[in-house]
């Protein structure tokens, strides 16, 4: 049953299809335990101004055996996202970048015009670009055409826990995308992650669902199994839905007939 | 001279980006510049250029490092 099924992004083979965010955990120790329980290989980070009244984060040291995916979260223009990506590459020594350009602070909705511009520039500058985008098949195609290493359409609004809001769109994106599709944002619980994978996603990126769960470590494990189960289910091929019952037991030799 | 660091004005005598970084991070429990990155007036200054990049009155500096993120 188990044939090799590794995800490859920009030539890098990944055995886990779950990317985990590192923000918002009750403490560093639970964050580290959750990362371990999730089985992930990629963890996301943000780039922020150094604050003198805040002690330095030792997240880097705690997670040094993981592959860092820095983000440009909070940026509202291509220009800011490009500079943040350059700072991230310098600070972390990785050319991988999750490009996030927000067009509306209240909804944290991607600004695809700025996103396309940032993606074009960063690909040209040698970055491995993973853009956080709308669940729009055309936008995903454009990003892939520009050289994005993967596309990361939203399941639903960041931090909303609403799951996959538009499964039909997501399935279309997954079927058509020439690059891996990482469903990013909106995952609220394990079944949401499984649904994303069953629709054909290559991977899932989530943070809040684990960080803010009553038991983050247990939820991280749940997400790990959900992603694995969803992937197996997708590969196994689900039965078609039908409106009528279909008996599973033999219809001959019934007692009393 | 006054330098704007991370959006706040600071009085500094630093001659270059490296000195400015040392000045600014005094008091932080850090071992060295690894994990930091600096932009001067909106452009990245690589660590290899910190010492040779001069700062002048009114410069805008961003000193950043990775934090937890999603």
C-alpha cells in the first residue's frame, strides 16, 4: 500500500505534508513539543523589528533542526514584502519565502496585484517563492507562470478556523496547478486539514488551530494524522457520491427468503 | 546625530552600521549578529558590509530578526 510519496518543492524532498506556524502558543516549550508532535519539517517564522524591551526569542535555537520558511506577514505593498524577504534571507540564510501581501487589515485578505509584483521580483532575485494567495485558479496559474515554487491558496480567512470555504475552487486549483498546492490559512480542526488533502492539496500550512487549541500538542498530533489520512484517501480514490443506498452485503441467501 | 532606528529617533555617535548595531543591541542577551538583518533607508545592508557602510544624520535604519510567525 505504502509507496514512496514525497512532496518536492524547488527540488527539496519533504516527507511531511504539514507545515506548522510557530506563533501564538502559550509558551515556547509547548510550541516546541507541538512542532515535534506534528511531524513537520517546515516551520514558519516572521521577521520583526528588534525590540529593546523584549528579550530575544530563542525560537531559532529551539527549532534549529527544522527548515525555516520565513514570511512577509503584515506587509501591504510589494516593496515592503520584497525588503522583508531580503532581510529574512540575510537573517536566516534561506532563500525560501512565504510571500504574504495583505490588501485589507480587517480581513487579512491577500492583495493579488501586489502579490504578483512581489513574486515576479523575488523569483528574479533567486528566491524560492511560496505565495499566500486567494483560492482563485487563475491567480494560482499566474503565480505559477511567474515561477512560484508552490502556490498557497487560502482555505478561508487567516485565523478564522472556517476550514476550506470553497472546496470546488480548491479542487480545481489542485487539478490544474503545475506546482504543488499548499492550503494555507483557515484550518480550524483536523477534519479541515483532511478535507484539504482529500481535495488534492499537496500540503497544508496551519498555525492558529494548533497554537490556540486547548491542548496544542495533542492537536498537532491530530493534524499530523489528518494530513496523512487525507493524503492516503486522495491517493486511494474515493467512491462517487450517489443519492440512493447501495447494499454492501450480498443480496442472495437472505435468511427467511 | 539623530538616526531613526525601527521608527524611533535615537541619538548616536556610531560611524557605521556595525557600530550602530552594537550600540542598539547592548543589553540584549545575544552572542553575535547571526539571526539579525539590517536595512538602511529601505535597502538591505549585508553583514559583510556593516562595517564599511557609514551612517549619517537622518538615516532610517531597520534592525530585524526572526520571531515566531505563521
